[in-house]
């Protein structure tokens, strides 16, 4: 491979990875925006977004690559079910673990979130075992540049890469339209900006918090399913690393800021792919966290944030 | 319409209200005056359920509302322009107004009220697509009142609408309160500016350290020794 082919290849990798981080980061940032909680369990909901559809397709006996109409016929319901279930799980986590602590000092729900994260990870390990588990290769993998366009290149851009982008972009766009254009989306933003005044507008604040957890969980679930279909592998602790990277993405974008989280996710995607290639995969985590710390110290409001995250 | 009976409200162990009783009748403008820290804001927050009273009873239109959630009280017909305006800073003026009407289902009525609000506050209309946080203090106050009116409330609570405004703007705000009154909205007006408040009010209450110490018609209060000495700066 020529140097530029390597660069383009890693940039494509960064784009697909980053799309997944972006989806996770948007949920992270939404929850932070509304209740100022860093929901450490969010990455684990992403993991469940892989485990749950895996169980579904196993039960249905789907284990080979889908063809023709099956692609839409199987994937659409699979995404819907996954997103509904992970959304409901995230909502339940809030009701059970965080809601009783709504008026407690902020450290209490934060520690609880770490506990919830450990709990989900360990349950997942008991459920599917400690070893990496294969996810069936559902989506057809065609080398677009060589096989379809007849371009003679070593750059590998496949239908799977395209699939990731084609699913992620509309999801992010739909979310953006939801929060900026709809009545409930506006109520959600109002709740994030000033909870007490939102209540004084007749908004049921607890219902908005539920909606936020549901939406964030559904996005994380979609990200998990995309991850499974793209890499065809999952493991009980996968939410830990993805969650930390998505959190970094959210901080870079300005925590609480949704377009910021999407951009931050893409940025971390590119950065980690380039770092894997040009530095070493072993250093990628260190690099990501160095950036997280630099932002927390020097620009805690992130790139797009309009206010420091800590209002107290 | 609204009645508070012996309401006690605490912040933790701090007693902010020590037995507040007051009444607002339909069609009235009632002023609640008192100096900084007397308990005016606490009274309003207790009415809308942001704070729960420890003791006492609050009735609105014959129904008990103490202990009811804020969003439900608002849906029953009480809207407020809170202390410090509390405009949603990162939403446009239009979105702020829409949120004021959040609890309403009658789209046509909402549109009509939007027009009405624009007539009351032409400045608000000029700023329609600007972010709330970019408005001046006076514009934010107008928006806060406009937003509350968008709920088409039976009872409007105003918490220090004149705070921090220049005399000309204070004059303008009170002029608007007069026209809102003339359109038949019942108002509970909280003010430190006793003179302005009592000029638009029918009746008034004076609150000191969490207790109502005096209540009478607005004219009588303007002439009373206590009000003239303590709140109008006369000798
Ligand atoms: N969040 C709070 N926590 C503790 N004490 C408070 C709080 N808000 C107000 N207070 C106290 O309650 C009393 C009444 O305050 P407030 O109702 O805001 O007065 P006003 O609106 O008349 O200026 C004051 O003594 C004030 O210090
Ligand atoms: Mg006050």
C-alpha cells in the first residue's frame, strides 16, 4: 500500500468507528444535559445493544449473510426491537438507580452509576461467558471500489462501511430534528436549560428525564448492533472502553451539546484509527485520555459548549 | 380564586414563611410588597408547588393545590413570570413563547394569543428569532411576562417585574400590567417597588420576615404610616 492509501484506509476506519462513538456520545451528552449526571452505565447499554439482538438472531436461527429483501425485512425489525429494549433498559436504570437520588449530592448518583456499570458488565459476563463471542455476519460485504466501480486500488471500502454511515447519519439527523423542531424535543431542551422554569411551563420534568434516558439508550443500542454487524464480535467489557471514548467525545464537543457530541465522536474515531496506525494501538487509550484531561483542564466547556459544565 | 391559609415553608431548617394567609379574588390585582428577603418569592414558589409548605393550606378555584406537582398546578391555570426572568437562554424568543403555551392543546387559541402578546410587546416580536440569552434585561422581562401570558392563565404571578430596570422601562412594564389587567387577567404582583405596585393594585399585603403584617386596599396602604415609612421612604 502506498502511504496515501494507508491514510485513506485509516480515515475510512475512523469514520465507521467514529459514527459508533458519535451515537453513544449523543446519549451520554443528552443525559448529562438534563440531570448533570455522567452516566457511566451508558457504555454498557451499548454492549447490551450487541448482546440482545445477538440473542434474537440466534433464537430465530439467522446465522448467515442476509440477501435481497431479507436485508430490510430482518434488519429493520432487529434495529427497532434492539432500540426499544435498550431504551427501556436505560429508562429503568434511571427509575431504579438514579431517581431516588435526584435531590442527593451529585456524588451519590455518580457512584451509583459506576455501580450500575459493574453490575451490568458482570451480569453480561454470566450471561454470555467471559470469552469473545461471535456475531453472525449478517450484512453482505462487497468491495465497492474494486468490485462495483472497477477502480484498481488497495483501499478497501465496503458495503458494510457504507451501511454504518447510512444508518448512523439518519439517526443523528432524526435526533437533531426531534430536539429542535418538535414540541417534546423543545420541552426536553428547556428541561436541560432550566428544570424549575420548565416545570413552571407545565412540563412534566420527570417525564422529560424518562424520555431522555429512553432516547439515549435507544441510540446506544443502535450503536451496539452496528458494532456487532461490523466487527462480528463482542465481549462483556466492550462497553467500558467504548463508553470512555464516547465520554471523551462528549467532553470534546462540550458536554450537554448534541451536535458537539456527534463531532467529538467522529474526531475520536479518526484520532484512534490514525493512532492505531501511526503510533501503536497500545498507545491509543493513553492518547484519548490525554486529550480528555487536556480538555477538562484547559477547555472544560468543550469546542462547542457555551458554558462551563459545572454551574454550581 | 386563590387562597393561602397559614402557610409555613422551610428551606431545610430555615423558616422562610411563618404563617402567610392571603387571598386573590377573580379580576383583582393584588400586590405583595416587602423588602429583600421577606419571603415574597418563597410565597410564589409555594403557590406553584416548587416548594412544599410544611403547614397550612392553599386553594385555587376551590381545590387544594398544596402538595400538587408544579406542572399540574400550571395546567390548572396559574402562570408566572419568575424572579430573574428565567428566560431559556439558548432557545429563541419564539421557542420561549411556544414553551409558555406548552400545556395548551388549542392551536388556534395559541396563535391568537401570540398576536395579542405581540401587540402588548412589539419589541418581543422584533426579536423573535434571536436567542433568549442575547436580549437586554428589559426585553427579557417583557418576554417573561409574554411567555406567562401564552399559557392564557386565569391567575398571573409576577415576581418583581421592575427589578434592575431603568425608570422608563419600569414605567413601560407597569403600563403593560395595566393593560393586562384591563383585559381581565387576575394578577398577584410581587414587588419591592411599593409605590408602583400599589398604584396598579386593587389591594395589597405587606410581608415582613415571613409574616403578613398588614393588608388593605391599595389606596389605604399608600396612605398608611407603615408603608410610607418603610417602603416609600417618606418621613
Ligand atoms: N434556596 C434557599 N435556601 C435557603 N434559604 C433561602 C433560599 N431562598 C431564600 N431563602 C431565604 O428565605 C427568606 C425569604 O427569601 P425570598 O422569598 O427569596 O425573599 P424575597 O423574595 O421577599 O426577597 C430569606 O431569608 C432568604 O434568605
Ligand atoms: Mg424575591
